[in-house]
C-alpha cells in the first residue's frame, strides 16, 4: 500500500536545495525570455539599456566622449565610465589643453604634438568600434566636464559584445582613470576599476598605443611634476585665495570645472563627488573618503543639492 501524504518522509535540506534550484531556474528563464524579446537582463537595476544605438560623429568628439543617436532618434553625448582618452580636440579650450598636458605626463610622452596625435587615434578607434549598432547602458548621471556641453555617463557594449572602455585601455589608447560604477553585469565599480588597471599594465608591458611612445626614463619625473602641480593648486584653493563661486553649486549637476572652483577640491576629489552622485543632502559628501568635517565646513556655503532629473 503506498504511503499517504502524511507518511512521506521530509528532508528539509533537500527541499531547500530544490527550492533554490527552482528559483534560480525561474530567474534564468526570465532573463532568457527578456533577451529573446530584445530586452537585456541586467544585474545592475539602476542602469537602463538601449540597444541599436548609432554613432554620431562630431569634430569635437574624443575617444571617450561622443554623441550617440538613441533608438528614439534623440542624440545625447555619452562620456564613458572608467577611462580617459588623450584629448583629440584642444582648439579654443584651455581646459582641454591642460588635460592633454596631464595625459602626456601620465603616459610619459615627450611631445605634446605626439600626445595630440594619439588622441586622434583614440577617436578613430572609437569610431571604428561603433561603426555598427551598439548598446548603451546608462543611469543618466550628469557627466559635464565643460559646462558648455551636456553629457551623461554610460557603458557601451559594441556589436561584438565587448566593453568599449576596456577595449580602449587594452589598446593603449586610454588610461584607467575617472568615474566608475557598478557594471551592467553586477561587477562593483571598485573591482572594475582594478580590472581596468590590470589591462593598462598589460598594454604598457606590450608597448601598445600611447605606451609605444613612452620615455620610461622620464616617466617618474613627469608624473611627479603632475602631482606637485595638483597639490599646489589644491593648496591655493584651500587657502581661500581663489575667488569662491558667486552662487551655490549644485552637487548633483555641476560640471567637473565647476566643482574645481570649490575651496579645497582638486580633480581627484571632483571625480569622487561625481562618482558618488546623486546626493539627497550636502551632508552626504562627508561619506566620501578625503572629505572631513573641516573640508565640509569650507564647502557648505558654496554647495546645494537638487533632486536629480533624467533627461529625455
């Protein structure tokens, strides 16, 4: 006689294992269904994905910052997370010229003209990689370096399934530098930054891209000069000898250049502020490494926080 339901043995451990497998299978089936419908299944729910984007070339674009036509026809400028290509356009912009000098020092390139040519190489590589429809993953975080241009941060996946930021670093056409955040696949921003650093080391060892022009004997002195200059600028800002902003700066929307006008804020700290967005109150910046009570007290009169909005 077969056992009744009440006589069937219960094995809690196996039941839990079965339940976990069942839930995992359900998640995988859901992701598979979404993919078949053309909707990517993201491990980072804060990002939105837009497949079938098109590259929109402009003379001012760089390898890491370029206009993109979204599927709805809207054109937005994407600033890649995690990387910094050498500047390819410096005409009429002292800020870009200074950045090119800093990039030249980082790579140990003797000539500013050579650094500029490598910036053009980076722009060309991006154009080649994006010659077919690609996918943009973005949270619409403001990425203005120059307040004249509106940009949003994003990850770009090429039609071959590669991350564009990683490709540029691997080819020696960008350094691992700048704002990073959790990847679409769930990889944390900190881990992804380390992965980019590893790719940069490999590119340098192989002498690829900009690393083929590196003067290794002069590299330490070049980087030391860049650090000293940054420290001097930060010291000047910290003493209050620089005129403070005439109106409070919105921490959620300010460009890099606007953040640099704040007392005690250099480029590294400006990037940390951008990376930590959005803020719900100015006091939240106290959670950022390097900003203590004294720094916050200097900043407080010159900063504000608005509710972040999504451009459409």
